[in-house]
């Protein structure tokens, strides 16, 4: 591995250690040391930088497909790498350290197909980083899919854009429907724009429709979904209607992202 990549890994390692995010807390157990005992880089960072997700492939019991088991340390390191990149080195979890731990644990389970539940990240505060952290999670997931599993990538859609597309004509509405209903999806900023649109004289509660259709996919074992929203959880029944909102607890884990605006 080049000196430049080693330096990058070292910067991420230092940021993680300063926030107490190295997995075990015991540097000797998860770090690569030189002959003098100085810390070089973390094992997770080394694997990530070299493009190695695990030491040994695992044979699935239900099929002949061999997949990589993604380790939690690697997921945490990859998340930090993405977050530091997206914030130009300024990312600090602050009061969200435990939230970041939980998000990484969920992400590992989702990437290993050990959970079908999605993640709903909410906060009444604007600009506190919930979109950035979810975009980082999508980037990590898509990196692993591109490099290893060759699965369809997670799509990222913004609620305001979808609402505009559904208003703007039959072709755009059809595209928006297809992108929301098929495959795995991150839907950003639910509640930032109207959840109902007029389409050729018909009033469409499009967010509720997305939830209902993706609930059927969830029950069938596919269609992972990540959502960000500023809407308080106790107002979701009003926003989505009781029928769609009632399905959320089954479909999602909920994470309240803390802190004020970073803008």
C-alpha cells in the first residue's frame, strides 16, 4: 500500500481513537504495530484501504453463493472515511457517538443481510448532519456492492425532487414511481415538501403510497430503505395517514440524531 494511502488511514484512525470509536479500546488488539511497538494503522483501516472486507468467505446455507462477511470494525472505519471526506475533515460525532455506533451496527447487519429492517433517522433540528451520515452509510454500502457482491446499488432520492417530478408529467412521474418502488432506497427529507401532489387532476399521497408499496417488498424479504426526516415521530400518523404510519415500526429502526445546525 502506498505511503499516501497509509497516511490517509492513519488520519482516520486518529480521528476514531480521539472519539473513542475504535472497536475494542485496546489498541494492541486492533492495530498494526511496527517492530518498536509504534502504532502504524488499524487492521480495519488496512483491510478497507486494500479492498478486503474479510479474511474468509462464508458459504451461505441456503444457496451456493459465496459472500463476504463484513466486519463491524471495517464498517466503522469506512463510515469515518466517508464522513471525513464529505465534511473535508471537519466531522465530529459530538453527542452522536452512541448514535454512530448504533448506525454502524445496523449498517453491518444490513450489509450482511442479517436484518431486513430499514433505518429512519429523525430530528426536529435542521442542518445537524443526519443527511450527511445517511449518505455516508449509502456510500459504504454501495462501495461494498460495487467491489464484492455486485448487487444493485442503493438509490438516493430527495423528497422535494420526487414531488416535483410527479407533478411535471406522465413520463417523469413514471420514472419517479419506478425509482421509489424498486430496489433499495434512501429517501431524504421526508416532510420537507408536501406529501400529496396533483397529477392530472388526481390527488396522490405519494409518500404514503411509497411506504405501502415498499412494505409489501419488505414482507417479501427485500427493498431495504433509509429515511431522513425532521418530522416528530408523534406527527407521522398525521403526515402519512394511519394505514401507512402503522407499518413503520415493523419496517424501520428509529434513530434520533442530536445536536443543532452545523451550517
